[in-house]
């Protein structure tokens, strides 16, 4: 079974600075998807960014980018120019490419933005 | 589209009562998921459906929990009888399915069982 580990329960960053959230995962599969979801105080889970394991290029969405290291099974999220609205819980998630459609989540990292 | 719609947003009930949570997925999405979020266990998949058929219910904690999807636009998660340890946020999510793997979540139902 796949597992996802987020070793940083809490992180903080000054507004306008850059922060990196860590995620590692364990799998025996070669094809899969990885995601970062954001959960603000409103509670709704919002997709931030996704990465296909077969793509070597790191995904980027505006101020959000990932560092995907397949051999190391590492998938970190970098947030540049942090904004107050980035304050939230961030969850890393794994999904198999074939077969089972479910997402397996990490335990989350609470990100605080310091004005 | 309005997104995934869940009701109620909050539910407070007494131990032993029946609780029904409702979900309307995004139109056209073939997959529907029920997740539970607690501080202790994080986000857990309870069950998911494909084309209204339950595919994997291995996460359903016990027989007190049941889920149905009578049609493509509606699903329910029922707890009978409810217990205080069922208190959690319950999320519904839907997706198109392969090759589009993105999950879209509802706002969740905060359940408190007293």
C-alpha cells in the first residue's frame, strides 16, 4: 500500500518570502500522480498543483512549483512571494495511475504567513 | 457548474440517532468519493463509486456506516446509530476519472455527535 509522509506539522514564512513544504511517499508503482491540496479555514480542499510521475519536468502554477525527485520519492512544494491568502493546511496526496482511483493523503502541514 | 454540493454544512446530533449526509457531484463526473477528516487520523477514504456502483468500501469503519448512490447526481452517507467517535468532517469529492485524475471536493459536513 502507498503511504504519504509530511514531516513538518507546521511552517511559517514572512509575507513575500519563499517557503518549501516537504513530502515523501512510498510506492512500488512506476506510474502515478502526485498532488498538493490546500485547505483554508473555509475547509474546502482546493487543488494547488499536480505532477505526473512519467514527466521529468517539474510542474508550475504561477507562484507554486514542485521539486519532484522520483528516485528519492520526494515531492516538495515551493511557494514564492508568499501572500496572506496562502495561509492554510497543505496536503500532499498520491494516486495510482492504473486501477484504484483513490487519493492517499499525508497528514498535512499548517502554513502561517507572517505579515 | 456549482461544484460539489454537500448538505448539511453542520450537523449536531445525539448519540444513537441516525445521521444522513448528502452530496451532489459535479455533472458528468463518473467517480464519487466519501472522505472523513479527523485530527487523529487525517483524511481517510471511506468509499468510492464509479458510475453509481460502489467500487471500494474497505474504508467504511463498521456496519453502522452505509453509502448509496441511487443516480449520477446524488449520494448519501448514513450513520445509524451514531456515536461520539463519529464526530468529524465528512467530505464528498468527484472526478471525471481516467485520464483526468483531478478530484474536486465539496465544502464538507461538520458532524458532532454528543
